[in-house]
């Protein structure tokens, strides 16, 4: 995706649920012992421990995947410009902060609605109910037999999850989510 793209995400509006394809929004990863310091120097607020997410003031997110690996997700509000700029500015230097391009490797769906935890329970063994998977929670797990990163973005009034997975599996995983939604009478 070009940093100049201005199209909106593909949204499938379903009764009581929304499935949005955010795959074209910028996202990037950084890994290394100096990654946290570099991200803080760029003005990002970081999670206090791995498998947590922090939503930034602009709506972008920083996800800690381990003690030294971070995933940054662009905000729909600015079409991911801040994250695209962060990736473009990165240079290899003496710091142990290594760029991990994620635009071509990960697809990104957002599922929101009244019964999101129940829908996800059909395809994922992790308890994603709000009392177990609260705001800012991150799970690196399996859903519909593929590896996924599930994020509770902590900003929505209605249950919302961001789900990232292998980009080559986008059509398959979207279909799996629509099948799970159909079990609750939601047709796509």
C-alpha cells in the first residue's frame, strides 16, 4: 500500500455485527533490545508487558508481542500515515532495533458486535469474553486452524477485536468468520 492511499477499509455490515477488512492499513514491526527506547523516542506509548496493547492518541496501536518485539497498527483516522511514516524513517544504525515489515505478511480484520466472544469461541479455543480478555489484551493463538494475533483494542463501546493472520489466508479466514457468524443467525 502506498502511504498516499486514501480509500476506506472494506466493511461487511451485518445485523448487529461488522466485519471490516483493514488489511490495506499500514502496519509494521520492530524487534531488538533497543526497540522500546526507539519507539518511545518517536512519541509512542508502550504496553507495560508482553501480550498487551496500547491505543495511541491518534488511534494507532502499539502491541507488545514479547519483551523485545512490537507491532504497530495504523489508525483508520489518518489512513495509517503515522505508522507508514515510522516505517519509512527507520534506518539501520548502531541500535538493536530491527524493522519487521508486516504489510505483505499479515492480513487484518476487525470484528465488532454484540456476540463477538461467542462467535470467536466457534473457531478459537481462547476465552475472549470481556472478563477474561479485557481492554488491551493480546493473544497469540490459533483460530480456524491458522495462527492469529487477537487484540482487544480498548476503544470501542461495543465488543471489538482486531485479528491478524497470514495474508495468504485472508479469503479462507474471512469465510470462517462469516460461517461462525451464520451460526448466530447473522448472514453476510
